[in-house]
C-alpha cells in the first residue's frame, strides 16, 4: 500500500489574460504551497505563450501509466 507521501497529484493551471510575469509569480506561490501539503503536488502552469512544468515528474507519471496499461493488457491476455 502506498503512503500518502508517495502519492503525487498533478494539476494544470491556465492563466487567462495574464502575462509571463504572472505565470512565474504563480509558479513561485505554488512552490511555497506545495511545502505545506501531506502529498506531492506538481503543476503545469500555462497561458497562451508560456508553459512551465516539472518534466521529470511528467515522465515518471507517463512511465507508470505505460507500465499499468501493459500489466492490464497482460492480465486480459491470460
């Protein structure tokens, strides 16, 4: 069983009408907010031009999903 600390939530925040400096300010605020949570949180913050993300977290999530799908396909194939 996973610990709460092992779980990771990924959120997407889209800023409408903001500029690049707004994106960075929101990113900095989220870094402080993440420290207070009982679980890991990663965020994708975008507007029409800028996209900030933690690529390592996204890759790990995609690899976990790929493994889960592969394992489910093996079970169905039996």
